[in-house]
C-alpha cells in the first residue's frame, strides 16, 4: 500500500504556495502605494467606469457599490459592474486601474469573448468540484486502502470533479489578462490618465494578474498529487 506523507504533499503544494504569497505581497504593496496617489483629473473609480462604459456605448451596464475589500467584479448575468467602496469612492490611480479592468470584462461580454462565456458556464461545476471533490476523493481513497475495489472508482470521480475546478482556473487566465489589456488600452486612448499615472495602473494590474497564475499553479499541483496517490495505490 502506497501512502505518501505530508512531505510529498508539500512538494506538490509548495510552488503554488510560494507564488501565491509573492503575488499577494505584490498586490498589497502596489495597491497600498497607488491607492494614495490621486488622479490628476480627480475621478473616482465609479466615474472612471461610467465614463469608459458610456464611451463604448454600454449605457445599459450599471455601476454599483458592493461591500468587501477589493471585491470588485463584473456580473454578466445582470450586466452590473460592482466596485468595492475603496475603488468606487476613491479618486486614486489604483481605483482607476481596477475600475477599468472590471469594465474590460463588460467589453468582453459585449464582444462575445469566448473564454468569458466558457468561464461563466464553468462556475457551478467549478464551485461544486472545489468544495466536494477533495472529500469525495479522500472517501474513495480510504475505501480503496481498506480493500474495497469500488473506492478506486469513487476516488477517480473525485479527481474528475476537481479537474473541472482546475480547468476553471486555466480559463480564468486569458479572461483576466485580456481584461487588463483592454483596460490599459482604454485608459491610454481615452485621456483618462495624465503623465505617469499609467505606470501605477500597470503595477496594480500586473500584480493582480499574478494571483490568478498562482491559483492555477496551486490547483494543478493539488490535482497532480491526487493522481499520484491513486497511481501509487493502484500499483501496490
């Protein structure tokens, strides 16, 4: 019987953990710095979002304030761009970048950007997979350990479910990178930013992009660990 210990698990988890901590550190540092740098045009994040939306003809997309720290997101089902209080009310360079990034998702929706629609379709399966798959996997793995053959099939079912969560993290990468690209282009071409303000936007959005990379690396590492466990258990 093959049952790797905690050390083996950390070998798989460590890359995602290190990258995640580094990414979070960069996000906090960039946001802390540029949330204190006011825009020359003195526009709040909400005003930046509204201005960019209107310039692209997206008058039917509303901008709302939502609770939480950096809980900003675009809801394609209701066509609502929700900004956290620190972004919605702040006339900072960081707020402008984050608001423009979320507006980039609205542009993706308008253009029928395929990865965005795929990610939206994967949300229920990804939530189910990330929440229940580890428990299903461990239940099946333990049944197999105790000599019950059907436990192997249950464990692989758990792996397949978790695989949906991994696919979600991979699909998220082009969605988020493309939204940032659109945001930077719009902020540059619209004249919303003045002077070196674009430098701050780049720092904030590039740091945020790393968090999605870290999430994908962590999910892939966990999936590979599950596969390794089952492969070892089957051989023994």
